[in-house]
């Protein structure tokens, strides 16, 4: 099958899960052509698995100090470039378009009437899952930013809906487990300024904080360990940590739940998806959330015990099987099978 695969490049989570599915689809014999949008090519890291791939401008969400800036987001939008990329995109012979929240491939599929599949957490919100209160613009954007005909939505729990478990990197399955260090805490708050994160964690003595995000160069300052981008280093620190403090995205919390890490989520202000994720996390009893970098909340959370690992299924195997089967209307058959393997 010839597949055009669009990846929203603004978040590492999109790239992480799409990396796993693209690898699986190609190993199954599909011809997969990849487009990455929303991030400059020079800012992309460890995307060699997608080669050959193309980079397009697409649309990027602008944030500042933990808050989504809608005005700046609109100002940076280049509609002429966006429409040019859509109209000029070659799709001859394409059997299926898969979009991981990429608006270019989503729009191309609609304009040219090519079967399309949405892959990612955002597509779970088309079903009855927890949704935070938000204005109509936020809800409309979540559902219509990159819609598709069929939806492979992902969530931490099935909520009795036809959604798949999270996609977990191959490195994080049990046979690759590392010894957990009780005092080690992974901190990933990419929407916050480094100085704000430092002030948030520095007073918590007795713990070793490994801080990723807007860190340029790796360095150690007492019990604070600042780390620049490294996917392998990040996953190793995740496996060794007893807890994770992060924004309320989807991929990292899913990986932490898979491994049995306790979680403290700080949802991005003005972002209904992250607010909904924080709500779901607390409703499920899987972790805590805080609406600000509250030192008192952190101190309370640090005293909490770790939780049991959820051991999610190898989700991409089930999604790839669903895609290859052509039974795209039979979604529940494959989601139920994936949850059946999850402990």
C-alpha cells in the first residue's frame, strides 16, 4: 500500500509515536512517504527513521511562560505558503493518507477525496473521553485542526471507547528495564523558562532532579542536573527515575504509566487538550496535577509512592494490522485486542 504520512513536528510526542508506526508500516512492506510540518528542518532531532522525508512550514502553536499565545500563533501563520504546499503536494497513486495532527496532509485528503486516517491522542477526543471546560474556539480547533475520515485515537485508558493504548518506544519494554533510583526525578517542562523550573524544584532537598526542556548545554548544579536534548539519554533517565514532572501532553505520561512512575502534570494554560489530560489523569487516579509551578504541591507529591506499571500493549502492531487489513470500519475489533494485551 502506498501511504502518505504527515507528522506535526511542533512536539516531540508526535515525532516519537509516528517514528514507531512508520517503522512498523515499512517493515510490513508498505511504501510510506513522510512529511513533517510545523518545525524548521534545522530544529528537528533524530528523525533519520523517516528518511526520505520532506519538511513543510505548516502551522505552529506559539507559547510563552507556560501559556498558549493565540495572537502570536495567528501572526506567524502564513496562509499563502500553507495553501501552496497543499495544492502542490504530489499524491499520485496514494492509497491512504495518515495524519498525526498535520493539517497539510489532512486537507489534501479532503480536497482530493483520498481515504485518510487520524493517528494520535487528539483523535481520541472524537469519542466519549474526559474533556475539560473550554471556550468554543478551543474545542473547535482541537477537533478540526487536522480531521480525518477514520480515527486511530490513543489514550491512557479505553473509557469503553474504540481508542488504542499509548504508543510506547521499543526501548521501554520490560526486557530493557533499568534499576529505579528512588531519589531520581525526571522533569520535562518545555513550555516553561529554565529559571522558573529551577525555582520550582531547587528547594526540594534529598532528590536529584534531571531537567530537560529549554536547556542548551548539559550541566550539574548540586542536586539539579540540566540536560540538553538526547532521546536515548532522556529515555534512560526516564527508566531510572521514580517520578516524572511534566506538562500534560500525552506521550511522556503514557510512557511513565507504562513503567510505573508517579506523575505530576502541569497543563499548558489555554490548551484544552492538556487541561483535559490533567482532568483524565486525576479521574483515573493515575497521578496529580497543578495549575502552576507550586512548590507546596511538589513537596506533597514527592511523598507519594510509585504506582504499579500498566504494561501497555505494543500498540503499533495492532494499528498496523488494522491499516493493512483494509477493515477500517472495524475499529473496535483492533482496539479491544490491544487493550486485551494490556495488563
